[in-house]
C-alpha cells in the first residue's frame, strides 16, 4: 500500500540556517503530495502541495518539488526563523480519494 | 484559515467505556475525515464521510464508528475503549468535487486518555 517515509528528528538549527527535511514515498498511480505543519497544541496546517511530477509547491519561504523519478518531495527553506519551530509532516493522497497517508513527522527546533 | 472545531479538547476515560467526539466542519465543506495521532507519530486515517455515508475506512476495528449530519458536522464514536486508544483524534474537512484530491483542513483535535 501507499507509504511515506521522512527523516527522523529532532532537527536542531540556528536561526537563518538552511533547512532540508527528506521525504520519500511509495504509491501506485500518481498521488498528490503535501507538507503539513503542526505547531504545539494545534492541529495540522497545510504548508504546501504539488499535484503532479515536477510541480514545485511553495509557501512562507518553504519549497518542495515533486520528483517522480526519485519518488521524493523534500522540504527546504533557505533561512529559518525561531517561529518555524514545529513538527512537519509529509503526506500523500493517492488512489483512495480522501485518504491521506502521513509520515511520522519531523520535529524542527530553531534556536536564536 | 481553518474553521474546523472539535469538542471536547481533552477527555479522560477508563478502559471499557464508550466515548463520542464531535466535529464541526468548515463552512462549505461536504466531506469529513477522522484521524488518530498517537504520541510521536503521524496521523492514521480512521474513516471518511461524504454526504452522510462512510466513503472509505482505514485499518481500524468496527468499534470505531462515525456519523455525519445534514449540516456536515460529525461524530466519532469509540466503544469498549482500550489503553492503546489513547491519542489525539483529529477531524479534517474538505470539499469533494469530482476526482480532485482536495486539501484537508484540520481541527485542533481531542486529546483522549484511557486509564
């Protein structure tokens, strides 16, 4: 079945550092790919998405490119802020409409 | 942006009891999904409702059941609670139109503790 694997955390960075969170997936067909972010005590918020190969999703300085050849959707940000501290989830929506498959999440801690 | 609300925010139950969690979808959305998020894990799909009918189910036993009402609000019911049911339960609404994989809007969740 569909699955998502993302790098384990926590990832600890200094402010203004470059962030990469790796995400790879297994799915039949052509899934849509998403990054969600969860701040402490809150639900998940959509950060960005891509619906087909080579699409680039971007939002709030974050970017991720749908790479079908490597089945990856790595999240990047060029200069992180303390406010980016959160847990980031990679997810896919595949052949079963409405069912999203999430990775285990990667905690990011940004220090001043 | 999200207008999904869940109640209660926290709940403590004992093993064997039954629990009902509630969710109000974002205005204009016709689909609601429920997810279970264990500590340190990603959300796991429980089921989805569309137009008041179950429209997909994950790998959860029948003691997990749900309802969707005409106003698109929803309930998640869990019978015969087990210790492993302790988790954050997330409701997510979306708008289903055709075959588009619409994004999900999540509520803040209900933290269930089973003692």
